[in-house]
């Protein structure tokens, strides 16, 4: 079960590709309590509960994070072994008090940064046009010292995807070991750019392999997630998109959306499933399309279909305008990622033996915290 709490839509950055409209609205305590009650009421006992604090920029309101965390931990159904908390921040706000709050409550720290200054400042700028790279790098350095692990999420765009190898080098040089690389699905990707993806992904994979051989494994999302899926024989039913059924995002207004990327302007209409304060019922469809699977006939006969995220409703929507229709860019990216991950896995298994136990167990990111002693 995945729940995202957008505690505010206020933000000090104006990232040009952001999918959340910026406005000075914040979640009320009453809305927060209703959302927390909904999370525990609708989550099957056998499933983990992931809760993410989102925005806008959530660290503009650490008081709200603290309040909602108190509601979660004080709920009669709270189980610390079952519930995982995280905050996603743009990295421009960081204090010792914030670090203490997150550490005290085991809230994972995920920072959004697109890479070195020439990449970060392409799209992630302050409202007055200033680049954010210097301040974000300062936060990364402080966070690496403050937390047991720091997750970084980089968005790549047709203008910046060729820099992905440099992006990985930059993060690694700052001491980051859990690196998430995600494309801007709302951008216009041409066939020329899509055809270059495999070459760029292969350069990232070269670094991934080298980190393992140097006994410093890194988690790189599009490689590790695919290795895990390959080893398990494909995505299981509970790993596929279940937005609107097992994934929900709460806007500050209390409006409920099937994914945080679909909050948008929070107009209460587009993608909206209802409002948490007036009897919201899960399972409602929106936009006249299924929120599961896809209708592409070519996917049904594709040999890579079981390993492909062709079921990702929000990614599909940004590409094709429908939750259940895959766009050509997602197809090209997934095909390149699966192929590159398989090749990297085979290369490492030839040299190190079986080094992907955590992937089989469904926790591939654990590898980034381990060091291999000697090659097998």
C-alpha cells in the first residue's frame, strides 16, 4: 500500500517540468487525521504501508510533518515493522532540527536533484530564476553525514538525458549510493532521442559494474529494479500499478488522487477520486479509462512484457493521455533498460558469482549498503 501526503502546494522552486501547481495552501489537521484513518482502515494486514510526505516543498512545513507523524505513530493500528515513512524534498531547506525530526521518527530522506550544476540548473530554479545547484549540493553533503542513507531522485529530459553517466559520477562522488533515475514522461521525446537511450543506459551500466567490482555497490534504479524483476520471472500482481486501489495521494484540500503525479492543479475534477472528508470510497475510476494494465496489442505478444512497466498508469497518461495506453517513449526506455540490466547482471555473475540475493528477496537497494569481500 502506498500513500502520498501532499502537506502543502507551496514551493520555493519553479521547476519547469513539475506536475504540481504552486499555491500557498496547506493541509489542515482535520484533513490529515482523516487521511491517516483512511490509510490504516483500508490497508490489508498482510501488506506493508509506505507513507510519503510530499509537496510543493514539504520541508517548508516541518511542523506539519511532525504533527502527521504523531497521528500515524499514535494510531491504534500503527506497527513500526509495517509502516515506512519518507519525505521527498527539493534539497533547498535543511536544518539540524529537521534532521533530528526525521532521524527520531525513522523518516527516510529522499532528495530531488538532477545532477551537477549544468544539469540541475537547466530546470530546477528558484522563482527569481536563480539556479539551485549550489544550495542543493550543500544539503546533500550535510544529509550524507546526518542520515544512515540518502536517496536521490534525478529527472532526465530530452535536453539532459545524455548527461546521465555524468549524473551518476556526480552523485557517487558526493557519497550517494541509492540513485533513482526517472524520465520526464510529460516531455516530447523524439525517435532520435529514444534510439540513443540504450547507448546512454549502457554507459551508466559500465559504472554500475565497476562499482560492484570495486566492492562499492550502488543502487541505480533502472538497473537494479530490472534485475530484481528478471530474477523473479516478471512483475507480480502486487508490484504492478494499483493506483486508485492500493495507491492514493492526498492533496492539501483533502481531494484524493490515484497518484501524486496526478494532483496537478487540484481542481477536484481532473483525475480526482473524491475527497477524504466527505465519504470517499476507493475503487472509483476516472477519465473514462481503466487504471490497470494496457490496451496496446503489441504489448500482449512482446517477449519483454512481464518485465516492463507498461502498466504504469500515470506514466502512460503523460505519454498518451490514457492510463491504459503505452506511449512509444516508455516502450523504448523499458526495452533498453531491461536489455542493459540483463547484460550487467550476466557480466557480474560471471565475475562475482551470485551477488543478487537482495534482489530476489525484493530489497535490491540493500546491496548499496554492502561491500563485497572478494570475488567468488
